[in-house]
C-alpha cells in the first residue's frame, strides 16, 4: 500500500534532477543530457504548466542506466521546470529503494521509470509508468515491424514530442484532479 507517510519518507530520501543524474556513470549522464538538450516545451505547454496552482509532489522511480528513463526522464524535468513552485519533482533509484519498487510493480515487473503523483500532503493520486502510449506505439512499431533498428538508434523529434505531450497530459490530469478535489478545496477554501 502507498500510504502518505511512506511516500513522504521516500520523498524525503529522494534527489533533485541534477543530484540524481550525478549518481550515474558519465556515459549515462551524457545520454540524459543529450535528450534534455533535444527537448523544449512549446510556449503553449509552458503556459499550461505555468498556470497550475495546486502543488503536487512527483516522485520518479528510475535508473540512470535505463534506456526508457534516458528517453523520458528529461521530459519530466522540462515539465517540472515550467512551474517549479508547484511541481515538486524528485528522483530515487529503483534498486536503492527496493521496498518502494516492490510496491509499484507493473505486470509483476520492476519497471522504470515509474512516476508517482501525490497531493501536497503526499496522498497518492496517480502512477504512470513505464512508458506512455506514444512511447509504446513507437516501440511496437520498431519491434513488431518486419525489421528492428539497431540498438542505440536515435529517438526522433516526433517521438520525443509525442511522448512529452503524453507526460504533460498526465501532469494536467493530476493537477485538475487536485484542483477539483473536495478534500483539498475545503482545506484551501477554494
């Protein structure tokens, strides 16, 4: 079970993006940085995230070595940077936090990244992992097609943009859930 006290404890043990990335090997850091530099939110996306008012705690269970984390982690960072006073994004390594990883298995697997969305008081709201629908579509097209690309093939801008939008949609969904929450509206008088 993902109770607020457990999640708050895990959040307190987590790292910000730069500190988390620094735990990886240089080649992993380079791969994350390459994707981060390839990404940019549109003005419309920045305005959307910048308009969020209800704080959310976002905890990413990840691995700096993980290809899906390399491709998607920088997207999460870009989204959080658009409203750092409201979107509190933190990172934990899956293997170093096995007790959390065991509680959030997907199809009985220790998959990453897994993104836990919580209210300001660490009440669980949502989890999305290990890939968004656009990421799965791109992966399926590559793996289920007649021929697969070579390992390490670059991620196209189209795939990055679609997957970033998927993540942005989940952030927006969670924010709207938090904004319309009876419990939080009573707490904040709005």
